[in-house]
């Protein structure tokens, strides 16, 4: 793999997210001490500067933006005010070559809309897609699309497979990613018209397509990349997050609400339980890339903690270093018909 050798410039939207700017800046300070990257913050400088401490105050640049995009704001409204917001300024910096990647815990719909207008898609890609790294039992799985496109054409799903495969290969270091499509049965005859047509296209795509998988296979590494439309993908993602969170709560209540012997056993198991929680914690993977854009854009959870921001910056740096945008461009160009580029 060819990797970029200079420090990636990661632009972080300091005002996006439920705990901005305090938790975002706290994460940036932690990343500054460990990440081999140059970090730039966008947002209200009067609120950001007092949070920067020590040598980081001199190392971390701040690009002032007087407004932010509210979490519930409609994408069209966010587009109208984009040039004044921390998110819009961050994306403009990426477009103008002043940064190599953008990370935001803010409004994901606005992020997608602004990035799509300002950056456009890679030639041969009809729609960008959110690629979520799913913590399965024997290593990560890429779930694509996780919510960007609720209604999809079969050719878009084929493109998602190519993009997810490129990301899994370059960033997750999976030598030959196995690509599957989510359906209601493993047999190739199972699925709706969209899935059946997409499977035929994936058979001819530059990926290792292994066919259909079912929802039960997600945690078992049956495939390395799972393709679906954004409606199903987002439902699966949110259901998975809820199950992991509730399971942790049930285990905690069961262990700590039992007998003295049970509580002693729980204390002895505590280190292993913490490791298990980290293994399946979405914060471990940091951020989901918006693949297909002409620039590295990564969206992280609205309730991201400082640790999630550290992981998001690391994920952004890896995407830049491995030139994921370039790799997708190389794979897509010879295999996508010109009429599928229509937007």
C-alpha cells in the first residue's frame, strides 16, 4: 500500500455535537498529544480559545465561524447558511486544499448535503454512502450504506460495494475483503428486485462478491463488507447499538444486584468485562466515513465523548494516509457506465 508520508491536516468541527465545544476540544487536546496529525478547529473562536491549554494552544489552529448548525436543522436551511457555520467552513477548507479531512459530530444530514454540494462525488459514483465499521466477533465489518440514501438504485448498491471494499482493504488492512449484500435469505434467488439486480451487478464488479447474507450473520464475520440501502442499514445500525447498550446494562444489573458471592465474582471479572465493552463500543472506531465524495469526510456520533473524537481523528488520518478517495476512483472508473453517473 502506498501511504502519504506528511502529516495529515484534520479539520474538526468544534461546534458540532451534543457536547460541543467542550468535549470536542478535550478530544482534540488528547489527540494532539498522540496523533501524528495537524489539527485545525472551526467554530466560535471566543468559545474555543479558552479551552485550549498548554503547548496545544499554539499548535492547534482555529478558523473562526460565527454560527453552528443545530442538530435538528433541515439540510436545506444548513445549506443556506453554510459559509457562516463551523461545519460549512470546515468543508470549504477541505475543498480549497487547506485541510485533508473533515471530522464532525454535528448534524449528519447537513454534513452530507453541504459536502455533496461543495465537493461533489467522485467520477463514476452516483451517491455518497456512510460506511460504518461494525464490531463483529472476529474483527471489523463495514456496513454500507448506514443512512445516507434511503431509496437506492441497484447500480448505487454496486458502487457501495466497491467503495466499502476499498475502505476495508486500505484502512482496515483486509487483504481481500469479502463483499455480501443484505437480504432475507442466503440463496441467490431470495430478495426484492433491488437486491437481486444489485447482486447481479456486484458479480461483475471488481470485488470478491460472495452473495447474500442475513441479519444474523452481521456479528459473525461471514463477510467483511455488507451492502444495503441506507434505510435498512440505519435500522440495523441503531438496533445493534441498542442491543449492545441494553446487554451491558442487564449484565451490570444482574451481577451487582445478586448475592455477595456474585458481586465478588463481578469484581474479579471487571477487567475482562471492560475489555469486552471496549471491543463492542462504537467509540472505539471513532467515525464513519462518507465514501464517494471528492474529499475525506467523517461523521461521528452526536453524543461523542473526547475518546470518540480521538478515535475519529485517528480514522481520518488513516483515510488520508491510505488515499481512500484515490483508490475508489481507480476502482470505479473502468467499471461504471456513464449513465449511472447521473445525479
